[in-house]
C-alpha cells in the first residue's frame, strides 16, 4: 500500500480515491498490516469459524487479527473482502 512515483503525485494533486477511504489499516515496515478501528468493530458480528470457512484462513490467524495483531497483506485483503461481501448482503 506504499505509493511511489505517479501515484504519489496524483494523491497530492487530487486527494484520496473513494475506494481508499473505505478501509483504514496500519502498515508496518516488515510489510505486515494491522486492522483499523472500523474493521475491528465489524469483526465481532462473525464467529472465527464462519470467517475461517469462507476465507480459508486458520482460526489462530483470525484471532491474532481480531486482537490487533499484524498479518500479511494477502490475509488482510481476504478478511476485508469477507467483511465487504457480508456488509453488502446485510444492507441489501
């Protein structure tokens, strides 16, 4: 999620894009990602087993993420996609 070159210039000139505002996260130097407060607020609505079944992630990884731990970007994207699908379904 680090930007370089043209991306940085565009962000400085135009501001953030809509899809970048939806999900906030912490990015660590080692490439790992931590959940933002909004993402952490949405997670308690789902059980670890439910998330595990739909994302293919192990429950210990999900538990670490729920408690504010850092995970890889790929894992983060799986969880955010899961939340996006379920939040879209709950509003429809």
